């Protein structure tokens, strides 16, 4: 299933809602560009909602790592929310769960933020 996304900005937070398979195809560079634009605009937090993502390829993981690096270089943070069980297992197997801040839901993230 092709990846689609929507976005929403609230103050200093940029939300990206992914839907489909995150395989780092032609949409990957567009997402990286959006995050770069957010950094330039002074946004310090990017939240990627993975609730509708069922599959992530190695290229998709590479994209997430690229986004994380962009945010860290700008002294910001990248947060992942609502990963499916498959995505949680993938993050665990690749040990990326220790690199990314992962929240079970946007609601949980918002509770921690306040």
C-alpha cells in the first residue's frame, strides 16, 4: 500500500500522520524536506504518528533515522507515536527502540508533555 501522509502544526510541534507502507520511496525525500523546513522555521519537535503504518522497510527505517538526525542536529526531537505491534517488534529487533522516543499514542505523548 502506497504511503500517504497528512500534517498538522500546533505551535512548536509538527505532526506527521503516516498511512500505508513506509518503504522510503519517492515520498521519503518530500518528508525529509518538510522536516528540514520545520527546522528552519524553528520547530523543535516533530511527531510521527505510525498508527496507520503496517510495514516499514529498511529504507523506511533509514528515512526515520535521517529525520531523527536532522532534529537532533537542530537540538530538537523526533517522537514516534502509535506503532503497530509489527512496527514495535521491528524497532525492538533493530534496537532502534533505544534510539527513538516511542509513545503508545498521541494521547500518552500529550500527557507526558504536560
